[in-house]
C-alpha cells in the first residue's frame, strides 16, 4: 500500500516578512521595464509613500505593503477594461503563499476600489489601509514624477501633447472616462489637478499640495512657451 506523503509546501507558514519579500520579487519580475509609467519603480515609490503616510496612522502595515505592491499587478487599462483581473491576479498570488483569507480579501478590495474613475465619480475606500494606498498611488501621479508619467502614458497611447481646440472633459461616469481622453495636457484638468482635493489623509494632503503647486508652475511655463512668449529674467 502506498503511503500518502504530507504536502510539505502546504504546511509551511511563511512569516509576514517572507510574504512581503516574495511578493516584492514577484511584482518586480512582472512589472520591471513596463513603459507607461506603471512599472516596478512606480510600485516602489508608492510603497515608500504608503509607508511614510502610514507612520502617522494606526494602520495594518502588512496589508498596506501588500496592497501597495500588488495594486497595479494587472491594471484594467492594459486588460481591455477588465476590472476583475487585478484583484483576481493578486488573490491567486496571495493564496499561493497561504496568506490569511481576511488579509487577502482586504488587499483585493483595496485593489478593486483604488483607481480614479473620472472627475465626477466618487472613489471612496472602505478602510484606512485603502485610504493610505490610494493616497500614495495618487501622489505618484502628481509633481515632477506625475508629469513624467503623464507624458510617458500619453506617448504609449499615441496621444497628442496638446490641442487648444480640444477642451478637457469632466467625465460623469467611469465608462466615459475609459472611452475618452486623447490629449495629454487635458489629463491634468481631467484628473491630476483634481487629486489634491481628493486626498484621504492629512499627510497625503500636505504632500499633494506641494506637488500640485509644481504642476501649476509647469503648466504656466508650458503655455508661455506655446504662445512663443518668455519671461524677462534681467
Ligand atoms: P489610477 O492608479 O488611479 O488607476 P492610472 O493608472 O489611470 O491611475 O493613472 C496613472 C497615471 O497614468 C496617471 O496619473 C497619468 O500620469 C497616466 N495616465 C492615465 N491616463 C492618462 C491619459 N489619458 N493621458 C495621460 N496620462 C494618463
Ligand atoms: Ni499605481
């Protein structure tokens, strides 16, 4: 009679530290070299920002780190608008590491809710951990890095940089937001300049204000140059 071997891999319980380290390696492998601003370094910055924000909050850091690491693992924008694929991919990964089901559910809810969906579409988060990761993700869309990412994304979609005849659209639904937007400068008005007033945490608001001011400066200079004008410096 054949003796059934215990499935050792199933009985190994990884520490939270190991789960985070393995998740980091996994995400790095999937997103390294991605060319639209949703690459590994975006994840790295979001994780760092999330930690900075979490220092001032009584949050579950394990969930914050996992959600920050996995939030763009399979973004709907790159999967035909499929909003389920992100949470599903994260769930499959975390299940393979035997993470506690409550934590998996929490992380997947954050990933499902985190995205911006248009100027007039509310995107409330269901937990403090979600609010922290959403703030961190949105902060990386602002400031100098936000500007760089915006043009990287626009280029990847063959968007026009600017067309003064095309006015920004304040999208009323997620469907509209998904369908329209093909002028990169308009994305500042349709999203980036609106984010400072949609921050959840006190720390997020402070960081957003600084980055917002920098984007306004950039846009002023952009229009100055567009109009063939210049600032007299002497
Ligand atoms: P979220 O994390 O809220 O889903 P996105 O992944 O849509 O945010 O956006 C991340 C960044 O990608 C944006 O902040 C922006 O820089 C860029 N981006 C997204 N859509 C556009 C667009 N239509 N034009 C230019 N940049 C865009
Ligand atoms: Ni992101």
